[in-house]
C-alpha cells in the first residue's frame, strides 16, 4: 500500500513539474507579439505641419521710396488689430516719421538755398548783360566819332589821315568784338540759368515727393478685406514696435479667402519624393472633424533654414480644393502628402526589421514550430511600414520584438541579395550571419 502511494505521489510530482515547465514556456512565448505579413495597397506618405494663407492677396504698403533718402528701416508705431474687416480707405497703421521729418527739414533748407541762389544768379546775369549792352553803346558812339574825325581830316596831311583811318579801324573791330562777346555772355547766362533752374526743379520735385510721402506714413487699405499681419524676416508677425524693411515695405495684407493654400516645409531627406500635382490630405487643428483635400502646386528648388532650427527644409505650397467659409489665414494644418501608391505589395511594420553590421536586414519568423532569423529585401517605406520584396510570403508570421534566446542565432540569407549588400556579399556576410559559406536558403 505504501509503495503504491509513493508511486502515485511521484507521478503527481512529475505531472506538476511538467505542467509548470509547459506553462512557463507558454508564458514566455505569450510575451512575444506576432503579426502577419499583409498584402494590399501601400501608401508612401509625408506628414508635415503647415499654415493656411490665401493664394492671392493685396499687400498694404508703407512709403515705397524711402531708400532714395537713405532710410532703410522704419518702425510701426500703431497698427489695427489683426482680423479686422476694412473698407477701402480705412486706416491700417501709423509709421514713425521722425527720421523722415529730419530729411524733410534738410530738403526744405536745401530748396530754399537753391531758390535764393537762383534769384541771385538772375540779378547777376541781368547786371552783367546790362553792363555789356552799355559797353556796346559806348563803342558804337566811339566808332561814329572816329568816323566823323576821319571825314573832317580829308584836307589834313596824309599822315594824319592815315592815323585817323587806323583809329576808326580799331574802333570798328572793338565794336564788332564787343558784339560777339555780348552774344557769348548772353548764351552763357542762359545756359547757367537753365542749369540752375533744372537743379531747382529737381529739388522742388523731391520736396513735393517728400510731402506726398509724408502722408504715406498713415497707411490706409487699398481695397476691402480682412487685414492679416505680414511676417518679418524673423518669421514673426509685424506688430506695433516692429520694423519693416524698405526693400519690402509691406505692413499687412488683404487676403482673397475664396482660394486658400497651406504653406508647409519638407525636410531635405523627403523633399525628393514630393512633386507638383501630388494629392494631399489636410486636417485642421481648429476643426479636428473637418477633412480637406488639396494638391501640391509648388516645391521650392532652394532650401532654407527656419528660425530656431538647424535642419534644412524646402517650402511646399498646397492648394486646397474648393472653398470653405470656416477657413482663416494662419490656421494650423496637418498635411499628409501622398507621394506614391503601390498596389498589391507585401508589407510589414518597421518594428519587425532588424539589422546586423548595417549590411543585413532580417526579421524573426516561424518555420513550422521553429523560430528563425530570415534576411529580407526591403523596398519603399513610410512612417509605419516597409515593403518586402523578397524573403517572406503573404500571411507569414513575423515577430515585432526579438524572441527570447534568438539573439545569437544565425541568419538565413537570400540568394537575391548576393552582390547587393553594402559590403562583400560572400564570405563577410556569411561570417557575420553565423552560417557556412555554402548555398543560401530562399524562404520566399
């Protein structure tokens, strides 16, 4: 009896031990997450954040010719609240005119000085020409007197007559020379007055332009619309206290809300995938339930560095299909650019992929009851999945993480990858994979 009890107890203990090992092994396998290789449509998408703005807008400009007066920047003293609906001619902003007033005062003094010089030149010219005319009259009288003397000396000795003839000839030549000199002086005076008149008209025109520009410091709306602040060189909206550059003296703009676009930026790694004409799915942070569609219309050819960022990005414009009265400039958008669509391909999550020495890409899969490390050939990828070109079949089970105890297992290599790996496709890869240098095993 005791012997039977001992045998039964031993069997029970063995059963309990076997059950414990079975459940422990099952628990360990249960911790591994397995997914199946999917087949279907694969979308290569690029996700970005953008900002709404009108495709077309009218710029509200401040003074446009301040550069002519060596003024390169100007401060905004006051500006209307953004989003205000304006009528044509309504006040928009007031700009600081203190520096311009200084130039205006200098120009006014310069004009007064030029006007005074012009009047002085007129008086000097009139006096000079009057003196020249008086000299001509005197020379004419002198010539006539010498002619009379010559006429009265016909009974005089020949020497006296000759002397009187010489005196008359000198008087004649002096008179003729004075006439020529008068013509030259008169022409010189005319040209000098013309030159001074042109300089004074130039100063007068500049002064008139400055008077007109003085009014431009009170910025008004050129059209009806809703005012939207422009952005400065630092990407921040232009507000009271901001400075505007005279190369682009735009204070604000009046957008045409009938056609909207999302301006976004794509990093230099993904920009090669983006082309004009690609469809875009657009979401709005302000209206999470609203979904819009758009089309890429422009991809910048030159990258730029955005403020507070070290990465190079390229500007991409996305025109939104149709119109929606809920859309407003500066709303934040989430853009999903559909760069490419592949039909009926195999794909797996990116978490399933592992690499060895940056030369072999592999996954953990099941071969019957056995877990193996299988090399795979990967094609296009998106933010979540990767296309499998070779190495796995449809619905094949794949581990999302590294199964316990598989870290040091050898890799089953693909024949298709021979000669395509980054390093030597022969002995080097096989040694790294931990398999002999014989034929590879194809699991597709």
